[in-house]
C-alpha cells in the first residue's frame, strides 16, 4: 500500500478501513477524502486527477443508445417502473437510473476494449463483443 509513502496522514489512511478517529469523523466527514482516493487510484498526493481515456467520447455522443445496446430494452422498462406511482421514489432509486447506470455504461464503452484484450476467456468478454457489435453501427467520433 502506497498511502503512507505518498505522505497521507494516519487519519487519512484510517478512512480506508472505516476506522474513525473520533465521533466527528464518523458522523460528519465523508468515508474517504479526496486526497486519499487520489493516492489510492495511483496518483501522487498533489497530482491532478487525469485519465486520458475518459475523453474518448461515445458513439454519436448518445448515452441512451449505448445503454440500449449494452443493457438492452429491459432497462427502459425498469426505468418506467421506477418512475411509476408504485416505483422507488428514493434518492437512491433516482440516482441508480439517472447517474449510476449511465456512468457504468460509459465506462464499459470506454474501457471495454481493454477488458476484452486482457481477459479473452472471461464470460464478460463475449457479452461485450456482442454488445460492441450493436454499437459499431454508430459512427465513432
């Protein structure tokens, strides 16, 4: 673990294991602070977070087309159910459909090719190959 060699303090490292230093830490601070996350992602303490592949873009800049191709048509059905009268109206339910799924699909589209390259025999590779064929009908930017 490179946390201490990068200069993180003991209280910052303790957030990795959810060992609170005091009640203030456990009640009001985020579980892991930005500097700790930056270091644990492989960056130096003062380094700017920059990942070039995040600038790849999506086919036709259309996240909805990517969601449809990666997850399939059932996603729209689930989203409709969530928004219906009996659906989950919690912040968690809303965030799942409006932020989490679009982000995960974006990462799959941007990084999926690396997964396919490095893990040729993994079952997810076959799924990604089929889904990328669906996306290949869109012109890449």
